[in-house]
C-alpha cells in the first residue's frame, strides 16, 4: 500500500470520527435542553485538623464518633448546642508524647476492634526525643468510613500529660435534623461557634482541650 493511499484513509477515518463526535455533542446538547442534568444533594464538606493538648495523663481514654462531632458546635441557646456537621470521617491521627528527663514516656492509640481492625500503634520516647505515632484507620473498616453521631467507639488513646494530639478529620452536613451536643453549654451566645475537647466534654472538665485561642465552652 502506498503512502498516499494510507494518508487518504487516515484523513477519511478522522473525518468520520469527527462527524460522529459532533453528532454525539449535538445529541447531548438536545438532551440537556429537554432534561436538566442530575445533581447531588446540597451538602457542605469541611476538611480540617483539630489540635488538642492533654492536661493530665490519659489511660486508654475512649473517643467515640459522637465525641468527634461534638468538637465543633453552634449554640442554639445559652445552654444548648447542636453539632455543626452530621457525619465525620477520620483520615489520620498524630500524637507527640512529651519526653520526661530520665523516664521514658509512651503514647498509644488503638482503633476499636468493633469499628476498626483492633490495631494498636505505640511509641516510646528516648532521651529528649518525644514519642511519636502517625496512624490512620485501615481501609474498608467502619472507622475509615463516614459515621454519624453515635456512641460507637472510634479509638482509645493513652498518653502522658503535655502530649499533643492532631486529628485529621473530614466533616459533612446532610439534610438530617441537627444533632444536639451530648453536654450542655455554659453562658453561650446563641448562633456562635464553639469548640470542645477531643472527648466532647466541656472545657472545664476535659483532659484534651483545644488551643486556648479558639472560643470554647
């Protein structure tokens, strides 16, 4: 086959493909005019990192999905609040355990066996270096999926006082009715946003408060 013949075939083939694509575009345009395209539900998704500092030694403190959703609230009255979001997903968790001079410090985090795979992540400080763990839920476990405000255990944490805990989360709103916080607020301003401890407890009682620069109740 000569080069000129092959060239003509390629040009004809391209012309056919181009005409076919044009026809498909025209059909799609007509379909959109007759039927509005489907869209997803109106939802707000927020990816964030929340930091907490342990004010006392923690021994296997259990954190639930409801606790994680209670970390961010909006006041509805001076004493009541609702979660800002309806669903939460844990991406990863980092913990730094403060090193104690001459005494090893250990940090430990376990994903609950009912929602995770039961894996325990642990590290111990050596010398002046802090103990450090960087962990995430195993894929295809409940702990790695979207979860509503339930009492299901997500993970438990053990760490010395002064530890820093960074929780990487993704929050999502749905059309569900807002979920009330587990504990009452004190002297809150309706409509204002507030943060709580990692365990969902009020600032006056939690062992894992957020930074002091954020409004807390």
